[in-house]
C-alpha cells in the first residue's frame, strides 16, 4: 500500500510493472548462491520497473521431507495473493520445489532454473511446465581442467577428484564417471569422497611430489554437518599438493587455479536471461560457456608450475611484483605528467567524494519507502471501497487524535465521538458534495493555533490485488496563506510608495498653477488699495469677483490633487479619456516648462468606458509619462513629444503611449516591470512595477513595452467585457 500512495502523490513512482521471485536453495551467507544472486540483482536492479523478492530455503543445512513440508506451509502464507511474472530457482533444491508447488503457487508464472547441472525435458513435461521453463546450466569443465593440469604439470602421476556426499554431488558424478571412463593419459585418476573435511585435511597434510587434485565441492560431511567456507579455504591453502578448482569461490584463497565458472558473471548472465523472458523472448535451455583461466602466482611458485606453457589467455592473481611493476605508473607519471599531479589528486578526491555520496544516496533510497509516509508533512489516509481505513501516516493520526494501532481496519465513523474526527468527517462530506467550493477548511491544533488545510481526494485501483478505494490528503497551506497576506501588505505599501514618488511632481504642478492666481490676487489687492478712483461700489464688486475667481481656481486645483492622491476603494465605471486628461492637467505645466508636446488621439467610435480603480489607473499613466519626460530631457528641446492613442481592439480598449526618447536598452527592457528596478540616479524605480500591478492585478488588463522607431512604446489593454 505504501507503493500505491507513492503512485498517487508522485507520478514519477509509477514503476512496479513486473515482479520476480528469486528462490535460493540455500541460506543467506552461503557464498556459492550469494554470488549468483548478486549477479542477478546487478542486472535486474538496473531496471527500476521490476519488483524483486528473495526467499531462502536453507537446503544446505536441512534437507528432510518434514522440513520441506513445513517450508511449503510457510510459503503458502507468504505467497498468498502474490502473483509473479517470473520465478528464478537458484540450484537444484529450489528448482525441484518450484516444480512440486507450481500448480499451487506459480500457476501463471514463467520459470528460470539457474545453477543446475543438468536439465530433463521429460521432468518438466511431467509437471506441465515444458512451455514455461528456461534454464541456464552451470556445467563445470572437468576435462578442460585435466588438460590444463596436464600442460602445466607434465610430471604428475596421480590426479585426485574431490567431491562430497551431498545430493548435489550426485548430480555432478555423471560428469566425473564420464571423465574417468573416457580418460586416456599417462597418470592415474582417483575419485575420492571422504566422510569429513578433517579426514580430507589429514589425507593431504603430507607432501606428494607428483600429485594434484581437482576440488569440486566439500560443503557437507557424511553426518550432515555443514562446512564453512573459511574452513574449506583453510584446507585448500594448507594442502601439500596443488589444488585446482572449477568455480570462483576460492580464487585468492589458496587454490592454484584452473578453468573456472565465475559465479558472479554466471549470475549476471542469468539476470539477462530473466529480462529476455520478461520481454517474451522464446524459452531456452542453455549451458553456460562463460569460462576463463585463472591462476594464483604464489601457488604456482610454491609447486613450481610453469603456467606460461598454456596456449590460451589466462589471468594471474597474487603476482609478485618487481619494484618497477609496483611503481611503473608513478615513475611514468613523474617523468611525463608531473605538472598534472595536483589535478589528479583533486580528481581522486572528487571521485572518492562522489562515490561516498552515491553510496549515501543509495542507502537513503533503500530507506525511502520505509519512511516516506511519516516524512510527508500532509496528513494522509486511504480507505478501501467499503470505507475501511487501510493505512495512514502519523500526521493524520495526530490530526484526529488517535493512535496508529486503533485506526487500522476501522471506519472514520467509528470515532465520531471524538470531536476532531467528527470535524474531519464533516469536512470530507462537504468536499464530496462540492469539491470546488469546499476544498479548504480551518482547524485548530492541540496548541489552539489555527491551521488552514486543502482537501484532495483521488480514487485508486490496484490491479494486482483487485482492490479499489480512495486516498485523502490534507495539505497544510497555513504558511502560504500567511505569506500571501504579507505580500498583499507589501504590495499596498509599494503602491503608496509609488504615489508618494509622484507627489513631488504634483506639488510642482500645484505650485506652478498657484503662482499665477496668487500674483493676480496680489495685483488686484494693490490696485484696490492704491487707486484713488476705485470708489464706486461696482468697481469694488468687480475686484472681489476677480479675487474669488482666482481662489476658486486654486480650490479646484487642490481638490483635483486631493482626489488623485486618495486610493480608490472600489471598482467604478469611468471614461479613460477623461482620466488621461485629468492626469495631464496635473503635469501640464511641467511638460510645457520642459518643452514636451503631448498629443492625445482617440479613434472615431471608440468605446472609452472601463471598469476599475480610476485613481490607480491615472497613476499608471502618470508613471509612464513621467518616465518618458525624464528620458526626453536628453533630446533637443525642439524635438520632444509624447503621443497617446486610444482605440478598440476585439473586446479590449487599447491605450498606447509612445515617446521619441531613443527607447530602452535591450538588456533592460525585460526588467523595467520588476520591483525596485531603475536606471535613474535618484533611485525612484518602482513606478513601472506598480503600473504592471495596477493594470494586470487590479484592472485585469495587460501592459507591455517595446522599442519602436527610436522610442519606447507602452501598450495597455483593458478588458471591456466585465
């Protein structure tokens, strides 16, 4: 079920498409089968879509019928409701077990037998698996080893073939008897099967100058006692005759060498064969021919055996190296690539670091499945089609205030007396009624702190177990909501900051517009005071009227300013052209003072009404025009103009503002709408950012800038469908 959760939460984990069961005849730690299994795993684990399980039969230590009957009962529990695409049987005991229990456990499974020494088609047909079974036979080349020994030990008079009295030995004996019957040589072959490893050690504790031995196996004494690998290696190492081997178990452990089966490579071949079977390739029964020659230099020297007499490729281990052999790389390095010593050392350290990190990542990956559920911060649980809770993580148990032990196999309704559980039941019911409106709910944790969760439910269908149900996830978005609130506060602050950045411009406009009325008022007052002829009542009224006209003009100016700086509280429908004209009235004197000509062109029949925040919209235009003014100051005073055009396009009202100030540098044009970006020396660079916020976030429109014909062109599109 944990994998099922991964599938629902992280689609990348949708991997488990095929499954393989490896049945090992022996116990974990038995080096012969462990090496084969390691090679199989090396191939299979590269394919992450394959699920691999391993069972150990321990048939080396226990072989009684009662044990196998008990093992079958145990597997009937372990393999219940488990289906495998392929069963790999490692060695004879596992293969026989798979055949005996095929109709019970593996009726739909393909079979691959590896490590067996012979294959019977009639036996497979007897069990009805002749079209399902493949095999990779491990056949030791006894004759090849005899030829090798004959070549490097021409003075040999006797060759012993050592085997134990186990069931596996019986399967090897046909090869031994065939070798003895067809042998034609100038030395004697003797097949020995001692009762115990100790007897074997005593037998070869004395030097026999003209004798050698081929060691096949001696894992089990006649009394059933299992010999450990290090005891066998000790016998081989201390034997007073050269001991040749047929597999890779005792390489570098005292064996002289031989033509061997490398068990790890044999396992890799088995793994590749398993992949072929899963890919529906034809069934095959193959004899592994992946054999190679390997010898131990110390043992060759001990018994004076000239391995160079062989005319085949071979490998020598434990060689006695000369000083030059040991330090060839260093000497060549000193004389040829010494300047790169530092880089080599750094590379080695980097390689070690990367290997360590890779090992750590592999360990973490192995542990990932075990800790994933409880590592997820979101409360999660899933229930089957009957509403029974199948599993959950610790966060969910904490959310509803129950323990893991008490929740499994029950329904949520069983805990409805619990206030927290009752709340969750109500939330889920509301979500089921309307997931679009009721996907979010608030909850107070044990510390009385308010948490905000988003509910999400998904249906699941497990094809293997033929079960279905639904997974419920409660995602904690408390922090995100708090961050959004903080962003809203910051954005409002930036908007006000942007307005304040423009207040200087507005104050300058007011000061300029107030100068003329104040001068007029002063002149009228002086004329009234000093004129001797202004004695008539009508003339007094005229003076008062002129003064009041100027005061009214000043009042209107300050009212317009006050309306502009006040933020809009709600959306209204307004005429965009009037908003632009009002904005231009505020900066009119500044534009005239800087010899900037502003033209406003409205296309005939244009619908100028939009819905939004009028003052903020005016601020947008003011930001753009002021930026254009600053840029135009670099132009000749006779060539400064800003052109504003209004027209309809589909369902939008389009406003374009273009200057002829040379445009924006290409490296800056994508940054002008970012917060606090500026190329001005005074640092006021948030105006265009706030223009984007106002138009796109608050007005639901679009704003863009581009360089056109020697100037910057701002395009604003306002949606008129609302």
